[in-house]
């Protein structure tokens, strides 16, 4: 069993910022990066709103910089996934494959995962024309006709990105207005390759594993009218669910399933367990707010360890 002062679970901007701060506080953190090292930034293209990069920076490059900075101060970044935790008493236990680590404090930054519509056809055709990541799969749709589902910034970003490959992009949105930021909406409306289908849901996705996606069945949310639409791909961009299952029996959540923090801090209902990033943020969900909350978690953890030393 290996003993640590701080274990950080998850490696997006929140976890890696927590690593930079706890490393600089001489706490020698270990970061278990999880199944998507670097988190959602690694499946983003241009990040234009992270301060300090006036020309923008590619998401994966930004993550690499965070990681380098964390390692420079003594962080151990491990490309491994935590499979179980015991937060019932300190020192806490963290399982990583066959190894068990104990730790004085835990910082949770496990982020969130793309939501799906919940259709059987969607699961069946995932990877065969259905995708939740345009940056990962857009390349396969050169000259094809694709749909993007959603009305937030992700749907705008994915649609704009897909115009680089697809011949046409149609956004399917369940209401008659987008919730995306004005600047992203304007870019979509200005792009000749993008059309919007308002007040519409996807009822079913057509196709087989052999043919890939061949079309969808749509339903108008106002009239109930059902129509067919041919297409070659469907990209889901309808938001995310927080990755909390490891902590189900220990940590309190809000009504949307996000981990709860106390009094504008990163503290949870268990002293010594801190959370940051998208797993506790159903509102802002930005790389910069995740990084800020990672800093908070590191400072909270450092103060906690100092005030509650373990033998
Ligand atoms: P989001 O803002 O929660 O938007 C989700 C969209 O999907 C909404 O338009 C919603 O419709 C729709 N939706 C949800 N469930 C649905 C369902 N079952 N069927 C059909 N439609 C459904 O999520 P997001 O776009 O992923 O953005 C998340 C956060 O990341 C936001 O804060 C956003 O600003 C940020 N972000 C920023 C950038 C950027 O700045 N470049 C890029 C990407 C994301 P309703 O509107 O009807 O609820």
C-alpha cells in the first residue's frame, strides 16, 4: 500500500490546476488521469476564451501545458483509472487496478461525459455514423450530410467544425431558439453550409452496422408531425452528465447529480474530500472556471492537511 498526502482523481483543467498548486505546496500529489487523460479539452479544437492565449490555443496543447507545469513542481501524473474508493475514514483508500493507495486528502475532478438521447438505435449505431465528438469523428464525413443535435455552445462548435468536412450540416433543435452564446450563434447563422431545423426531436435513427446511418425519423415538438430525413451521420451535442458513480455511497449530490460543495468552497460532506471542475459545476462549465475551482480545491486541501495531521 502506497501512502500519499494528496490524490487527485481526474486530469482536466481542474485536476491539473489542483496538481500545480498542491505540488507547489510540497504535497507531492499523484494524479490518476482516468480514461480520458486531459478531459474534454482534448476533444476540442480551438480554445479562444482561455486568458493568456490571444491567438487561441488547441485544446490538447493547452492540456499538455497544464501537465508540464504540474510535473515541473513534482506532480506524478499516472495514465491510470481509479476503480474504487473508500472515503469512510482517513486515511482514505484509492484502488487503481490491483494497487491500493492511502491518502490524507482526495481531490475529485472526474468531469462529465456526453449525454445521449437514450434511443436503442443510437447505441447500436454509435461508431457507425452516430458520434458524440465531432473533433474525433468529423474527418470520416468528408462530402457527407450530417445532423447535429442540440442548441448550446457545443452544438454550435460541433456544427462549425463539421462544415470543414461535410457537404451540409443540419442542426436539430427541440426549441425555437438556441441557448448558445451570441457569438457562436452568429457564426452558425452566417455559415451557408449550416441549416437549422427548429422545434424538432429525433425519434429514431435509421441504418445498420453494415450500412451505417442512412437517415432519421423526426418529430415536430409543436405539431407532432413525423417526417423522414436522409443523412449519413448524427452528432449528439446535448450536454453532459457528471462522472460521480465512484462516489455514490459517500458524497452528497444536487438534484441534477452534480457533487455538492459547501459554502462557496470545494469542501464536500466528508472532511478531507474536495471537488472541483465539471463534476460539481452544472452552471459555468468552462475550462477557466474549472481551473479556478482546481486552485480552490488545492488550497482547501493544503489547509485541511495542515490543520488535521495524521500520524
Ligand atoms: P448545454 O449548454 O447544456 O446545451 C445542451 C443543449 O442540448 C440545449 O440546447 C438543450 O436544449 C439540448 N438538449 C438537452 N437534452 C436534450 C434532449 N434529450 N433532446 C434534445 N435536445 C436536448 O450543453 P453544451 O452545449 O454541451 O455546453 C455546456 C457548457 O459548455 C456551456 O456552459 C457552454 O457555454 C460551454 N461550452 C462553451 C464553448 C465555447 O465557449 N466555445 C464550447 C462548448 C461548450 P434546450 O436548450 O431546449 O434545453
